[in-house]
C-alpha cells in the first residue's frame, strides 16, 4: 500500500511540472530527473523488500477514473510529502478552512453532497460576494457622478497651464507633464473628498477569486480521497453516491459535457450583459471583454477534465454571479443598497437589456 501511494505522488509531480499526458513513469524519465530520483527509488525498494517496482506497475495498473493531473498527489496531505506549489496549496490553512465549511454545511443540512455544494455556494455568494458587489456598484456610481466635475476641472486646468506655458516659454513636454501632474492631484482630492477611490471597487475581485480557488481545491481533495470525516469515513465515498440526475458520482468526470458547457454559457452570459450595459467602450475595455470571452470558452474543456463536484460548484457560482448581476440592475434594490443615482441608470433596466440583446444577436442581419 505504501508503494502505490508513493508512485502516485511521483507521477503527479512529473505531470504537473509541464507534462499533462498520461504516459506511465519509466526508469529513463527518472534517470533524466537526476540522482535524487535514484536515491528515492533505492529507499522505496528497501521498504518493499527489494521487489522490482516498475514491471509490477505496468502489469497491474488500471486506468484512473480521473486524469492523473486532476487527481494530483495524495502526498499533498501526507506529512513529509515531496510536492510542488499545488500540493502546498492543497494542504494550506485556507483550503482546510474551506473543507471545514463544506463538511459543516453537509453535516448541518443533512442534504446529499450535490445539495450541500449548492447550499454552500448560495450562502457564500449571498453573505460575502453580494454585499461586496453592491459596494462595488456604490463606488462606481459615485465615480461616475464625479465625471462632469472632473471634465470641468480638466478644462479650466488646461487653460491655466496653457497661459503659464505661454508666459514662461515652456516646451510642449513640460506643459503636458505639468498638466498631468496637477490633474492627478486634483482628481485624487475629489476621490478623497467623496471617499470613492476606484481601487475600492476591486475589493470584490480580491476576495471572490481566492474564495473560488480555495473551495475548488477543497472539493478536489474530497474527490481524490485525501480528506476523511471525524468518524473516519472517506468523503470520496460519500461523493461517489452524492450526485443526481446524469452525474450520480461526483468524483468522476461529466462524460456528457452538460455541466462544462453550462459553465461556459453562463459565464458568457455574464460577459455579454456587462458588454450590453456599456455604450461606447474604450479600446482597452473592448480588449478586456474579448479576453474574458476567450476565458469563458476555455473553461469548457477545463471543466471537462475535473471531477463533477468541482464543475457543479463552478456552475452554481456562475449562476449566482449572473443572478447578482441582474439583481443589481434593479432600481428598487439599488435604492435599498443606497447606491447613488447616475445618468446611465434606467427605470426599465430589464426591458432595455432585452432590447439591446435582441438588437445585437437576433435582429442583426
């Protein structure tokens, strides 16, 4: 048993270093890795009584239920396991905390694992990301309301700098640098006055993305059998019967690709809603939109190579993100969150969104 665990850890380490294939580890590969592997092989043979290792693996290996790179290494949670950055992340304190949250929600609710994942996602998105998303809209609304004042300041400052440049004989470079320096100072003073620095709007990203990573890795640990409950039961065994519909086993891949495609489509809907909301986007905003669209499409094949438990969490999280995006367009909800009114606000946001969607994707020739 000890020999099999060690080999699985070695295999995952080789693959995670850049080789995503599924070829078995051979002695030539180990020799190329240097003398460290030779010392590890010698130690392993001593522990197994000197029995030959590689021939027995080739003759008795069975195809894994998951890709080897997705399974990674059980040594990630074993003391003294020789792992890389992913192994360190899988055994980190935030991931352990995410595991405790998932286990606590499962124990408290008594739901099957698919329901526990859904419940945990809804609770975290509602209690953590929704308030942060409302705060983000609050900051962006105040910044938008400052734009007329900023444009007025820019016009007066440009005139004053031009007068000084003419009187003092400044070059174009000195004139431009003086204008930019003073403009940055004046705009910064406005942000301080109204307590709405745009960087505060990024707080949602700095909290939501790490939380998404930690829960995903925690579910990966569950699906690979690396975590046990306090009673000694393997969470992997519970996940194997905790699915529903066409994915009854949450430790396996979704061979139908329904979940991965749903994740990609939901993320694309979020991107398109954001794009339809913006009129006259800058070149940078267009590039960012194209990039996020590409990432949304790339998530489909990635989601097809991880356990269904992770993909189910991704789908629930994306659906909650889509719902929050639509909710934050409601004038009543914005007033409830005390988000300032802006020039771009609409009394009929959903009707306008449908009209824009119809004009862009359906009625276009």
